[in-house]
C-alpha cells in the first residue's frame, strides 16, 4: 500500500467535510417496474440499486422454513464499479459476507412469520463505489422493502463512523476507509432503538465508540427523513398530476 | 385528516389495535405504506400482499394434477389447491378458474372449493390492495365500468381479474388507471368522465 495521505488538514477532511458531516444523499423509490419494491441511492459518489422480490415460493425447496419466510440477499459490485477488480468470477468473500450481514439486518425488522414457506429476495447492485457501500446498500434496501408492501416493524438505516488520528469521523469515503485507524459500520432500527449491524475494523476506545454512536444516531435522523421522503414522493407526484386534471 | 404513512411511522401516541400496525411502548406504529385517517382510525395499505380469508372469491390458473390434487397459480405468495373430488371433473391443467377460499391450512396453502371454469377472455393482474377500489362503494365502480364498456368482468380478491367481450382495451385502460390513482375521493366521477370521453 502506498504512503498514508494526510486525511485531515486544518480540521477539514479531504472532501471539505468536517468530522460529523454526511456526504450528500439522494434516494429514489420504485425505480424498477418488475420488482415488488426497489430503490436507487446516490450517497456521495456511491451509486447503488436495491430491489426486493417476493414473498414467493422458496426454491430450492429445502431452503424453505415452514414457520416463517426466509430472506435471501445478494450484494454484488459491478465489474466497472471501482478501481479494483470486482465481479468477474461470481461473488467473492467480501460480497458473501456483506450479503450475510444485510440478510440479518432485515430478518430483525421484516414480519417473516406472516409468510411461511416463502422467500424474500433482496438484490443490491453497486454501480459505482466510493466507500461505505454496505451502509448505503442497507439504507436503499430498507426503502425498497418498504415500497414493496412487505410488513416491517421498523425502517432501518445504516451509516459508518471511524477514526483518523485522534478524531472520530462520520461516514467514511474510500480514501478514509483505506487509510483510517478504525471503521465501524452500524445499522439501526430507529423506533425500536436496536442495533442491527455492528462491525469494526481497527481499534476504538470506549469513549471513541460512545462518540461514534452518538454521531451515527444524529446522522440517522437525517437519513430516516430522506428515506421517508423518497417513499412518499411517487404517491405525492401522482396526486399532483391528477389534481391538475 | 388523511396522510401517507410509511413502515415505522407513529400513528397514535396510545395503543390502538388496527390491522397492519404494531404497538411498541404504548405507541401505535404502521408496518406498511398506507393512508391513515386519524379521525376514522383507519389504515388503508397502498402496497401489500393479499391475505386469504375464508369465503374470498379468487381467480387462478390450474397448473397440474398430482396425487388427487390440482395446484392453482393464484399470482400471489400463497399457492392454491383443489381436491379432485371437489372439482366435479370438469377442470384440467391450463384452465382459468374461479373458486372460493375454504381455508388456509397449516403450511399456508389455500384450500379452494367450488371451482368454476372461465372460458375465453383474458386475465389481468393488479395490486391486491386496489381491489376494493376497483369494486367501489357498493360495487358502484365496477357497475359503471361494466355499463360503459359492455365488458363482462369477474374480480378475484387475489388481484386477478378476468374479462370477456365488449371494449376490452378500454376496460383494461380504466382498470390500470384506477390501480395507479392514489386514495383520493371523487375517483368515480373522474372514471365516468374518462368513459364518456372514450365512447
């Protein structure tokens, strides 16, 4: 790996943000007609499409659970999504891991007991990546799941926090992700106040974790608002269109 | 007042038992995208899945006959079955049928009875949550549609419609329009104008 670049200069990060700032986020829902629910997210330079299909018959049959629905998730990065090599030979270790953690996030919020014997598929396709794609993917998949009409107890969001030197920072981009001292993505169910995902690279002290969590919860309010706005927008647009007639 | 709600949005600051809601720490939250009327205390889902109920009339396609059971594709999460002894011997795989829901068994398979074969015509799948909208208050919408297009329409609660005769194209167009429109009052009037313009 090349020499570590200076990540914070005069209190500003390499893209001009201060430590607690999010990158600009734009979310759109219902972007794929054939899916039960879908969403597109632009989170900084990340561009991700998430789609949800189902509940439908679980295939192969042995994967079905007679008590509840099963969630199957596939996270994949497009071959052209980043500078490194991705997706030329099927899912790699990293993609399998992210698929697993995403699946576990949704197993805690989707009301699976309503659909025994069926499966719900979540597909997350990363078109362009710039760090923090698992968090952005979960945020988009939550919007897709809600727009599909599958009952959920909460609308989860995810965002990462980390550390550069002695400074705790929010929402790491690719450069910070590669060279930071710690990176901690978290997924939260805001109503139930539950942590659905917590991973960490590097080390953080107890105080630093507390500070990171409070930053994540504060940023979560913004992200939740964007998710809700994205979900309501298609219906408001139709209302406006017919109001003119 | 009516408002659009999303999963995890608080509906009431007290526990209210409604469909498609959960109660958490004495507050009521929605679990689906829907329209909530806080005066009538009514949550109507905008998107959703059909939950089979006893007596629901459904439309489906017979898929195969195996071990004295016909399986029926209901275009939904749930699969339908008809015992051959209840089928009265006049249905075969490939047929479009109308039937009633008898029960939901343990594995959430829909047990159907009284199958009637529907010959000719075409089927159209819409969102199951819009079926009450297509029927209208006291069947007003569907009556208006049948009169306007002279099409014979049968409605399955699973979100599958069967249509035959008359102006099929117009009927399809109107139904898709009803499916797309949000839950706003005065839709019957708007559809009436649409039908009159097309004639």
